C-alpha cells in the first residue's frame, strides 16, 4: 500500500525508504535525494492508511526518522510532488470526508475558542522568546528587499499595515482583534496618538501585553482585555486583525464580519491580515488540527468574500503576499533549531520534533503548496479611503512608525 502510494506521488526527486528488516525501496529520480527509515513494521501500515495524520505522528514518536536530509527536505519533496499530482484512493476519500465534516470541526463558540487559543498561545513565553523577533510578532513578516533581518521585516510588516489603516489624525479609536503580545497595538498608541484596545483570548498574551503597556507608560492610551470579539460593543474608527482570522472557522465567518461592521464607524477602515489559500476551500490538515491549531482553518478568498458581501462591508483593497511567510518561517525554524536544546529542557524531545514538523511543514506549504497571505482592506462607505493607493505608499515611506531607533525592548520570557 505504501509503495503504491509513494510510486504514484514521487516523480521529481528521489525518496529512499529503509524498512525495519533492512531492505529499502527508492521512488522517483533526480535531485534532491532524501532517505527515511521506519523503525517498526506497524508504522508502515499506519502511514499508508492515514498519511496526512500519521507522517507527523510517526516523526514525533521517533518511529520514522530522516536519514538523508532533514524533515524540511522530506516535506518539501512530498509537497512539491503532491502539488503536481492528483492523489487517489483512500487519500482522496479522507480529504473529501474531512471537507464535508469541517463545519463540525470548526464550530468555535466562545468557550471552545478560548480553549483552542490556550492550546497554542498559552505555552511558555520562553518558547516564543527563543525563536520570534524581539517584538514577538507571530505572523507573516514583510520583506521589501528580501535580505532584511527578521526584526526589520517584522517592523516593515507593521508599517505596511499601519499605512493601509489610513491613520490620518491623532486620537483615532483603534481596535486590534487578536492583539497577541501587544506589539502592533503599542506602536499604534505610541507613534500615531491613537486610543487602542487590544483583545485576545490568551491568558499568557494578555499578561505580557499589559505589562508592556505599563512599562511603556501607555496604559492611558493602550488597553488590553481578555475578551471574545463577539462580546464587544462600541464604535471604532479603525479595526485591525493580524493572524487571528485563521482561528475563526467557516461557520463563524458571517458572525465575524457582521460584528466587525457593527463595531466600525461609518467612515471607518478595517484591515484584515490572514493566511489564505489559492485553491478552493477544503479542510484543515488533521495533524495540524490535532496538535497545533485545533479549530483552525485557512480560507480561500472566495469563502471570505462571500461573508463580507453579506455583511454589507465594502472591499476597498486586496493584496496577496506570497513567499513572505515562507521566508518568515525559515527564519523562525533557524532560530528554533539554534535554541533546540533549551526548548527540549523547557518541554521534551517529542515536543521539539512536533514543532520541527510544524515549522517545516508550514514553510513548505508556502513554498510548494497553495498557502499565501491575504491583506483585505474593508470599509462601510466607498469614499472612506482615497481614490488611489498612493496614500498607502506615501505613508509607508514617510510615516514615523515602529522605527528601528525606538524598537521596544525585548519582552520577558514568562
């Protein structure tokens, strides 16, 4: 079964599989060359029956190891080939079944949403401090030249977003939905004079964000609350959401955009930054859903737009960032590997292998599969923003926002 599956998939590059008894089989031809070893015979059957889930689980358990190359090389080889082929048999059946069941898996009422967020974001702060940039931006950076440091690219990302928010006067009421550890919200309050409310469902993130706001003497202009977006009221001149929409789930899309419209001022502007896919809607990889982002889903643009249109919001700008996240993940992976021994002491070897698989798989999904990032600007009125995009470019070039000179000091590794 496994031989048949690999023979139908691997055409470009060479994959050698070493079996528990010592025998081996090679699939495909040419470069790159990758070799893996199974350490028990049951692992072969498990992978053949449920490859989307079991490849990651077997790697985590040490029952499958990469003998030539590393896990990133293996995932790159497989994804590059899968993007050029149509999987069949049980593989196609399981993917189709997951697509039909996704509304059940992605139903995220408030209680479940908080639990899902805690699964990933309430890990030790020391973990994120070891592989993210100094400001702990846990979303796609923006590489304008391509040779920036991670710190520079994350600052560029924040400037890019701020330019699209049309921050044309001080005192704007800004809502940051899914504020993370507070970096963007603090920059908005400090550098534009905005009154900012950042919200998250992570206990770990809210503690750090509040500490940072106090330390920066911005508590009067930058507040952080542990609250679900659905429970908010009031009106905001600007709404920004970076890397949060991936946790909303398709069944809640209409609720999300209806709520955003009710919170946005009549002349307001919203900027949504989210991972997306270039192919039609599908389902979340079962390994990612089980171990990394339960309840999460990466949408097709068509799925987002269907809910936006029904909400009454107007789409005023769309930008697709393609390989920026692949470069971001590559930097995170390098830093993770550099601090691997420290991370193993925080958790254990199984955790390290799980995160190696996650970071490598995510990077290769942006390099070889259908993953991109959408930046969608929204408003209630057609005239809420200028007629051309020139204002974005000018603001990004000239605004005094999140510059290197006043980079926030490193945040604590709680």
